[in-house]
């Protein structure tokens, strides 16, 4: 995949299975979102083939999208809508009846402690409340594959625990979860498989234990630093601060 003449992804060849939580990590600009957008059918013009549920996504049949849920890193929520209106609307887009979507959304909101704001406009919601609405909207139609981009963004510690537990339970039910994040200790804990993208290529692929054995580092953060060749963080920070101090 290239943007103009700039190559972004090169020679990515992966098989992903049911029930896997894939921690998809890599430096800023490595191409994680680009990969996800290709799989969501949002970007065309890539070379190669992407098969989802056994079918080439380029064959024109969009049915596969009904079985996918997506939490983007930055989302346009319709601020002028109430949570009820927004979630019913999204549910209907995914093929649920308005009544079914509303009934499900209301109970899911209640599980996140948001039953009292269900009829409030999203414009009045805090960052974490919006994130919970996004998570619910990605799950209303009970998708088989979930693409999550920084899904814990803005969530408090209790909500983080609930969402991590929900993801484990969904994976145990056979759902496949693509989890893209820069929070290494969470990726380390929840992923059954970790993919590290660097320079447009997958440079590590395995469970945390496998990556740890291969690299002899103790944490995923250290493995990340090691494999992306970044050891000079102290020098970078010191020179950054010295520029800040110039007046
Ligand atoms: N629409 C676009 N047009 C041109 N270049 C783009 C476009 N979208 C992304 N890129 C470039 O593609 C590269 C990969 O971007 P991408 O958003 O996939 O990275 P990422 O791994 O998700 O990064 P981050 O961790 O910062 O979210 C970057 O160099 C970016 O500038």
C-alpha cells in the first residue's frame, strides 16, 4: 500500500483466527490505521488480497461489514443527537430494528452507569462517556470481528477493568479482536498474539511470552524499544528540554 509515491505497507502476509485478541502495535505513522482501514473497505488501491470470513473483500459484496465492529481513534459522534438517537441510528445501519437497537443500547448504557444520560445530547458528554457510547455502538450488532483503535482512551480505571473483561469474554466466545494501542502494558496483558509493525513490515508476531523469549527483554515496552531501534529517548528528551529553555 502506498500513498502517492510513499510506500506505507510492504509484504504484509497474515492469517488471523477466531478467538484471537491481536495486539497491533507500532510507532506513530507505521501504518496501523491504514491496515485497519483497508480491512474495513475504507481504502482502495492497495496491492494484494484481503480475505475476511473466507471472501476477498474486493469482490463487491459488502455483507461482511455487517459482521464487523469498529471503534476509531477519533470519531465524529453526532453531537446534536441524544445517545438514544445515535445508538438506535447506528443499530439500524447494522440491520437491527429501531426497537431492538434501542432496547439493547439502553441496557448496555446502564451497564456502563450511563442510564440517566441515555436521553441527553452527546454534546454534553465527557470524553470517557463518549468513548463508552462508541464502544457500545461497535458492539450493538454482535459483530464477529472487532477493530479497536485506542479503545480505552479517556476511560477511568474501573471502566478499563470492565472493558478488558468484556474483550476477554468476547474472545472466549470466538470473536476476533484487532486491538491497536500505544499503551503497552495493556496490550501485553490482553493480547493472545502481538503484531509489531515497523517500516511497513511485521517485525514481530507471537504471544507476549514468545516475543519475550526471542528478545530477552522483560516488558512489551522494552521489546518495542528494542525492535524499533529506539534507545536514545533520554538524549531526545534532554535536547527537547534544552530547546524549550531557549528564550
Ligand atoms: N490520507 C492519507 N494521505 C497521505 N498519507 C497518509 C494518509 N493517511 C495516512 N498517511 C500516511 O501513512 C502513514 C501511516 O499512517 P497511519 O495513520 O496508518 O499510521 P499509524 O500506525 O496508525 O499511526 P499512529 O500510531 O500515529 O496512529 C503515515 O506516514 C501517514 O502520514
